[in-house]
């Protein structure tokens, strides 16, 4: 295969990935539990807010691991 063929595949996969991320960013505020799970850390002090989505990060990591393991085979 030519290098241009391989580059085309990589760009196509990257484009699909970007579309999926974009759709997630558009629809994420409409999903009620994303970012508000028990285990997400929120500290509010006056005009300062610190937010660390620990439980959401773990959930997304598990889901992506399962998804990638399915598509690897």
C-alpha cells in the first residue's frame, strides 16, 4: 500500500473520532448524570469553584476501555 493510502485511513479515523467527540460535547449537557455523579468533587469558596469529576472520569475510562477492546478484535 502506498503512504498516501495509509495517511487517508488515519485522517478518516481521526475525522470520525472528532465527529464523535463533537456530538458528545453538544449532547453532554442534556445527559443528566454526566458531571454530577456521587464521587465528583466540587469545592465552592466565595468566587472560587474547584471541580474534579473523579467518578465521571472513572466511568468514562471503563466505558472507553470496553469499547476499544470490542473494536480491537
